[in-house]
C-alpha cells in the first residue's frame, strides 16, 4: 500500500514538473500597455468621492491613449456632475474637419424606387448627378431615353426621377 502511495506521489510531482516546463515554453511576455481598456464608472450622489476618483484617474500610469473613462450619472441630486465637468481632466479632443466625409453615398430613385447609389463628392450639383446617372449602365437602363417629368433633388441625400 505504501508503494502505491509513493508511486502516486512521484507521478503527481512529475505531472507538476511537466506542467511547469510547458508553461515556461508557452510563456508570452504580455505588456499591459498594448491593450485598450474602457473603464465604466457609475455615479449617483457621489459628490464626496468625486475628488478622490479624479485623483486616482489622474495617477494612472497606463498610457492615456489606450484607455477610455465612461462616467454614467444616474440622476444625481447633488453636484457630482458639476464637479466632474469643471475638473481639468484630459478629455479627448478631436478635429471637426475630420468628421465631415468628403465622398458620400448618393441614393438614386426612379419613380420612387431605389435603383442604386453613386459615390459622389459632398455638395454635388444636380447636373453632375444627372451626368453620372447617364454614364452608369445600371441606372441608365431605367431611363431608356424616356422623358423625365419631374426631378426631386435633395442635396447630399438623394435624387428621385419621375418618368
């Protein structure tokens, strides 16, 4: 019986040793600064804790570009949100010029039915849209040299051609 326990013990130690060798082989050096992190903070009437929260957020050594702080205020009755808003945090900045798309999808309708889209520049003129429709084989087949009775042009959105 003792021999059986010794065999089990040796087998157990051998298994632990083999697992440790396997872990060393597969060990991946993970740098904590390569992961993007979002921190969600729920606040409600936390006026007393806001200053400590802001201090802790500012003291993070994680790269500021790799984490987002999302603060959710659930109908606070104190001035928790005012304290957060007035604090000089490094809120993300953006360039408004980059938010405007220069090339937009422009919907083409024939008799009220969507027949296709054209990729056009922003603020394109109605005449340019008509030229592009006549150059597009798929859209031109719907017109078939028919007389256009009415054109409805909504800038940067769509053109509806009634035939």
